[in-house]
C-alpha cells in the first residue's frame, strides 16, 4: 500500500508537494504517524514521491536516496551563496589545492536508526594525531573519481570491502584553510555483519560507530567561537563514549556530519551552527527549506 501510494505521488517533487499540505494533512505524516518505519524505508518512500519518473520500474533504494539528496541539494543555494569567494580565493592563492574524499558509511542498527562509521587516527601520525575522522584520504593519481578514493582509503584504513558499500551520492565539497578540498561520499553498508574490520595500525587506532542523529542534537555537544580572516564562526564538539572509551568528534568532521544528518534526516540542527563560510555547506536558505518541507517523519 505504501508503494502504491508513493507511485501515485511520484510526479510531484517532495518539497513542493509537502509545502502544499497543512501539517495535519501531510501525506508522509498520515502514512507514518501511527507506526514505526525504519529510516531507510522512510527515505525509500519519500524519494519515490521526489522522483519525476512516470513508469513503474522499481529502482533500488539507494537510487531513491540519491534522488532525495539531489533534490534537497538542488533546492538550496550552497554552491553560490554559502561559500565566501574571497576566503576561497585567498586559500587558493596561499596554498596548493589538494583533493581528498571521505566515506560517510551508513547502516541501520537493530532499532532501525541510522549510524555512521568513524575512526580514531593513530597517535603516531604527524598531523591530526589521535583525532576522530571519517575513513578517507587524499586522492591518488590511480583513482578515477572521488568515490574510488573514499572506498580505496576505507579499504586500506579499516579493511572495508568496497563491494559491501552501495554508493549513494556526493555531498558538496568542504574547503579547509590548509588548501584541501574534501569531498564527502555517502554510502550504505547493507550487511553490517559482513564487515570484519582490519585496522591499519599505522593510520588508525580505533573504529567505532555513532548515531547519525546525534549531530542534530544539543546532547553532549559544546561549541567554541573562533575567528579566521576576520570571520567569526563556531567549532562544534560532540562527546561520545563506548566501551569505556571517550571520543570527541569536532571541527570539519563534525561539520560534514551535521550536513549529512541535516539532509538525510530532513531537519535542521537544534543549535546554531554558524560554520565558517570557507568550509562551504548549509545556508539560512537550506534551514528555511527544511523547516517548510519537514513532513514529521
């Protein structure tokens, strides 16, 4: 019944469609308010409505997620309005530009909640030693694209077989003040049990996973105001403890995950983000769009 209803709505983009309904008449609210539906199934349903296809060919759930993400991204202005041109120009002029890709590897836990895999960098590394990071690294000449970079690095760092990951989409680039452009690659790990981590001790000290939703909540979060190139911004710190070990997810890794959670869970964070413009990312426009299109999933 859900799929039949979704196909009936498939020619109406989800943001415009949701905006035409009062909250009490929201189609997604009517479908999902009375029973639990896992996040990936919700995404599957929503993206059927977001699709413009007129035939009944059933596509994979990852394609529906890709449709949703692309639709949300195309509805926002992050490419032109969220990045400070002057800041990026100064970064480009002062340091050689390098490209890196990181893997946002998602899976569902037993309760149907989305979780993301993270690593703690080895304490022996010369840069960012001991910090929490997404699997990934700099692009090699042998890499054909950013997806291959992220998957190759994940294989090298934590032993994640690329065949276990279904590529979904790329998020917009993030730019560091050190002249590195980071491309977040979103993928789904459909069979978590098939993943048997093998850590490269020279690069990775630990592997763990966290709920994606934590990056939209105020719980266990703190922020620090900083300034760079006459621009004030907030650096967010998320504290997480598992197996009696404490981790801190912060800086650009936290910002990437805030962006991913905002798009995938379809709501803005509960706090003021105020990221530096040179990083790129969510604008006030994005937040307004998400608030208007929130379908109470």
